[in-house]
C-alpha cells in the first residue's frame, strides 16, 4: 500500500505526535508498504530516515501535485486541524481515503484555541490578542467540518473514541521505541521531561524540588526552554539545591535517563496520551502526575499517584523516594501494563488491519 503520513517531522519539531509518526512510518516501511512522510513546514535539506520525507506547506496546489505524483491509497493525518477542511476536500475529489489520528483533546473539540499569551498589557495589546484568539477559534471550528469527509479515526484513548462524526473508529494506543542511550549520574534522582512552556507547568516541579530539598535526591529536568519566563532554569544560582536542567535530549537519551531514575514527575495540563508516560512505564518507572491521568490509567492500575495539588504531590514524592519497595511494586505494574498495551509490533498490526479494511470498501 502507498500512503501519506502528514505531520511535522521529529527532525524539525520534537513532539509526541511527531515521534509516533516516525515510528509508524519506519514500521510500515519495514513491513513492505510505500510510505511518504509529508513533513509540514519541513526545514531539513535531508532527513535521516529509511522512508522518503517530502517537506510540505499544505497548500492546495502542492498537495494536489504530490497526490498526482505518488498516487497514495490513503492519507494518515496527524497534524491537528490546520488547513484540514480544504485538504480533505482535495483528497476526496482525488478518491484518496483519509484517516485522522487524535493526538490532543483539542482535536475532538468544536471550539478550541491554544493559549496565545496573557491578557495583561495595553488596551491595544489586549485587542490584538482577542482578535488573534477569535480568528483561531473560527478557523478551528471551520476545519472541524472536515471530519464529515473522513473515512476513519484512530484514537489514543477510550475516552477519545466516538467524539467525532465518523463511523469507522478504532482505539490504537501510542507505541514505545525501546532504544536507549546509556546515562550515568552520581546521585539518585527524580525526573521531569517536557517542552518548557506555560501549559507544562515546569515551575511546579521547581517548587517540588524546593519543598523536598531535605532529601538526598537530585531533581533533573529535560526539555527545551520555549518561553522567556523560564530562562532562569538555565541558571543554577536561581534554582533549588540538587536541581539541574539538562537541556534538550533525544528520545533514546530520555529512555536512558529514565532507566536510571527513581520515578517520573508530570506537571502538564491535560493533552492526549503523553509519550513520556509510556516511556517511563516501559522502563518500569512509576509516575506522579500533578493533574492528568489519561483514562484513569495511573489510578486504576496502580502505576503511581495522581496528586491533584502541590502539597499532595510533595507527600507522594516523599513516599516514593523513601520507600524502595513501593517504587519497585508500582514499577513492576507499570512495566506489565506497558508490555500489554504499547508494543510497536502489536499496534502496527492493528493499524494495518484498520486501514486495509478501509481501503477495501
């Protein structure tokens, strides 16, 4: 089968959905399918992959030309809803099947917008911000209509399924690549991983480290600083004792760091199914989530704690740091759950079965 995968590429933008698309593209290629990855706004002169990557801006003429050139049977779209309606219209005109993959809770919402900034500032700035938010809301609502032309939907979570007006839907969780780069650290440590921006609440992790500085444990943070307000994280003098920002790391490097950690702390607001949860669980590491528990997986299966507030988070972290047997018990359950749900081979087979069934119709 020839198919397009449409998303930003992880060699341009390191994010959860991009990593998943790369795993899918490589897996399908090894299985004998012809995969062309359309890297939205791709910037690399050359991509180090086993499948072809074509930078793409999602303009109508450009997409039309690419479809004519490669003749895909199916498009796997995982690039939120930007330019979605016009693109799907074109695919349907050219008789190409379309599968939409849900990556974020905003994907299933008719009205949604990303945080564009704070309302503080001059009247002119507030008006501009309101105008930008309004345009974004209207654009996303219009593109939401594109779902009516979609042939199939792949959800990550049971709670996402059935939220879109598409008859053919299936739940296929994200997958984990087990590759790891060895990591060494002289002390026991807790880990936080994510893009450092407002919705990830990194300051909560800094506060957690401050509250637990009496313990002989380091608090490591991994991620690129995407907002000026967090530049202080790169300055050791402004951080609690035993806190260290390691900067950006690759997927395999994060796996290696997780392997040596005590457990993972997650402070992000609800999104989808965070890759970092899967990576931690596959390494047998418990998770403490400040707010978010996708499909109540953590609480239902005893894979860690969902604290709800920072006071409880500090108590939960202290308990896991001080009780090795508890960490081991939760970590064992996490590993067992990950093995049962996030194996690439299993999810790849489910994907192939779903899209092949669509293409036979």
